[in-house]
C-alpha cells in the first residue's frame, strides 16, 4: 500500500474534523430553523440528538476508518472481505462527488461577495437592487463558474499538500480564525439596538412548538451538519493515530459544531431584528438579507468583508474533506500519485460544478425532469445518499463489524475507561438505525 499520511496532533484532528462538519448549514440554516421551531427548546432537542444519534454514528465511521486504515471503499472490503458491503463505500465516494459538485458553486458565491464587499458595492443600494444584482450574477453563467473554479483550485492546493502538511496545517489556521471572526461579529451584533429581540427569536424556549416534525428537523439538522453518511469521517478516521481517544475527539467536534451554530445565530439575528427585517433561511439570508443590513449599519463595510471571509472559511474546510474522500480512493485503489489524483478530481469537479452553475441560468436546458442539475445534486446528496449511507454504515458497525474491534477502537485496547460503551453499542445497534430510517423516509417524502 505504501505510506499513508496521518494527523500529527489532537488539535490537528479536531481542527480538520471540525472544519469538515462546520459548514454553510451552521450559518444559514441552523439559526433560522431553531428560531422558528421553539428557540432554546429546539436547541435542547438538537443537542440531545447530537449526543444520542450523531456522535454514535461519527464514532462508527471513525472506528471503521481507523481499524482498516483505508479509504472509504477499501475499509468495507478489508473489514468484510468477500461481501458486497464495499458498495457502501462506493456510494459514499459518489455522494461526496455529487455534494461537492453543487457545494463549490455556493462557495464561489461567497468569493463574489467578498469582492463586492471590498469594492463597497452594497452601499446605498436598496433590498430590491441587491436582489437584482444577485440574480444578475447567477444569470450571467460565467461569473459563478469563474469563482467556483477559484474556490476549487484553493481546495485542490490544500489537498495536494497531503494530510499533515496540507489538510491539518491549513485547518489549524482556518478554524481558529473562523472562531475569532464569528465571535467578533456576535459581540458586535449584541451592541445593536433591538439585539434583545433577535436573541429572543433564537434562544427563547417555546415548548408549545415542539412536535414530532420538530424532533425530526432537529435530528436532520444534527445529522447533516456533521458530514455523516458520505465517508468523510471514515476517511479522516483512517488518518487518526491509534493512541487518540476517539470518543473525546467526537464529543469535542460535536460541541464545536453546536457552539458555532448557536454563535452564528447570535451574530446574525440581532442585526436582522435591529433593522426591522423579517428573518429568512438559506441563501436568501446570506446573499440578500445580510448585504442589505450591512449597507445600513455602522461599520457595515468591514463587517461585510469579515462575514463573507467567514463564509469562505466555513465552505473550504468542508470541501477539503469531500475532496479527500475521492482523492484517497484514487490514490489507494487506482494507485495514482497524490498530485495526479488531485488533478483528476479537480478537473472532474470543474466540469460538473460548471454544469451545476450554468443550470441555474434562466432558460437553461440542463435539467433532469423538473429539477436543474444544481437542485438535483442537492436533492440526491442530502435527501437520499447521505441518510442511506449513514443507515448502512451504522448497520454494518452494529451487526457486521467485530464487537471486539469496535470496543478496542473506542477504548484504545481497553486503556481508556469508556464507562458508557455498552450504551453506545446499544445506540449503534438499535436506536440510530431506526432514527435514520425515519429521517430517510421523511426526506424522500414517504412520511
């Protein structure tokens, strides 16, 4: 097999894995979903789902990766030779490819808005003008493609440099910068008039809004936020050294993910309410609502620059992990050198990402059925491949993977006193599969 890279320190592991799980969804989806579904009541359910569902699944992926020391496909092949479980690995690689194909387009938008912020293009513009400019940007076709290409070249450069000198080195820089910038934005938002109303929207507990659908939303937010079900954690797990405490790493990553999601809400919603604008979710919040607010607030020029740099950092640390899933497969299965594998992935994603970007142009023929390619990649990865992959991974871990190997990975050969190991195994075998099945059926519209 030759030499494989590995993370050099615990901080490096946590920075890389946290970078993978902390992405655009933390910033533009979680705060609004929490506010609309009971505030602090929703957040409590989200935290419970993270510890009962997402952390056991993350530990499953870490264990499979570290035990096999192989890429996503080869991990299943090594741990269950002569079976068809390796197709789960193939599905994870395909999911990473599909997800990255549209994710890089959105990340490219962040670069466009960094440029717009530096040039002070938001100043003096109404909400309608900002919306018109954004729609014009999307409709131009070539500008989203150019920025998507710049973003992918940045991602490829980091992955090209390897595990310790590339992924670990840069995430150890990016993640602290990300946290500092986000904290600075949150502190600034708390000084705005009307901040209390925004904080109330996010954090005021309203248990009357908690229903079965709300609980499923909390499960979904936790699951999708932590990059589970597509092989990222198996791949990163294969680079974690044997002496590292996996439960501690998973818990710290989950806490980082939750903290950033809540901090994003504190940074965003006091500003939204301060200027009397109705809160929204998704790309509309980030690329339409917030630029309108930045144009009106004191110091908005610098705040806009910081915010969109922050968005870029969140996107690139997630894209690195998806890129690495595919690159690891090419280097280990097709015996490519890392540079050739990186170039191969880069060229392919440049093509598919360009098609996704161009499919959003008015009148584009790049549709399959009623969906353009961008929306189709989003639907397939988020609604089908990720939950199905997560379900198969946890079934494999609970029912096929050796119980002794699982225990040894989670306790470092019994040198770590993991008192809750029986509960973790119980969750992996019985609870998590049921929950993900419900989530999957909900995502595809059966429930």
